[in-house]
């Protein structure tokens, strides 16, 4: 019986390094009303985002859109429909090197 070799799992940062990103000057992620984000108790956008695009700083939600992998999950889980998501303009955004 052959023993299956396990590969060490990669951290998110290492996986994101494999992606190529052409930064757009205009964000494709827009928070419509920051006050609604303050009311949100469990902050699902922060929990669900695989690229850690969202973080809080001085009672304001900061969006690092240049890290976005364009999955759209943040828009889906927002209980207030407060995140406007659109794909970056043509030729911008993420490009995957291996897949």
C-alpha cells in the first residue's frame, strides 16, 4: 500500500503572491453607507473575505480593493446590501498565473 504524501498548506499571503494584479485607480468595491457597517454586529464581510480586503480602523471600514480576488462573497453576505461590487475595468484586476 502506498503512503500518500501530504503537502504543507500555504498561507493566504503566499497564495495571493501567485496571482497577478493590475491595480485600477478606481475601486470596484464601494461601501454605500459606513453607518450601516457600524450597526453590523458580526461583520461577515471581514470573516468571509479570503483575501482580507476589509478591516476596521478608527470606526471606519477600510477596503483594500487591490487585494481583492473578485469572488463577490462580501456582497452576498452583507446583511444590509451595503457593498457595491463590480468587476474592475477591462484589463485591470486579478489574473491567475496557474489556473
